[in-house]
C-alpha cells in the first residue's frame, strides 16, 4: 500500500474537503457547499456537495477529484454512480463528495436534509489553501 506524501499526511478532514472543493471549482462545478456533519452523523465528518451541468461534466468532476487526490496518494474508499453520472459519490472516509447532475440535486435535496449542519466557506480561485 502506498503511503501518503509527507506534506499530505497530517491533512485534516476540513482541509481535504476544501481541497476537493478547490479542484471542483477549477473544473467549473456549480453551487459548491461544504457541510460540517461531525456532530450529526458517525460515518463521516464533511460533505462536499456540488452540481454539474451534464452527466459528462459530473463524470469529469469525479475523475478530476480522484486524479488529483490520487497524485497526492489519497485514495477513495468507494466510488459510486460514475457510470451513470447522475449522482456520483466519492468516499474519502472523513469526507464524502456528492456530485449531482442539477435535476438530481434538487430532487434529493441533501442541502435541505442536512440543513442543521454548519457550512464552511469555499475559497474562490486565486486564494491559497
């Protein structure tokens, strides 16, 4: 098993969530939200939720996130929905990334379901993590 690169070894869940959001921003994801669900659930600490303009865009976002994190030796525990591109879930343990085709996001309304979760600001391009 490959070990994390030293500079990424101590990265917290919130830093990983922000990194996923930054990668998604670079690939033109829309309506990115980071939810802190540490006090609301036991299975993860953060949700990163975003919308894509098409199923192909959703697939591209997932591939970009996985590719960049893989280069840092951070691999997902699970990836679901990539083939369909309607709702893609990337599980990184402390962070779960949800990539929705716009209509699917409105239907499942995770933002509303987890409305009690504090939101973390997503840095815009040009800022440093």
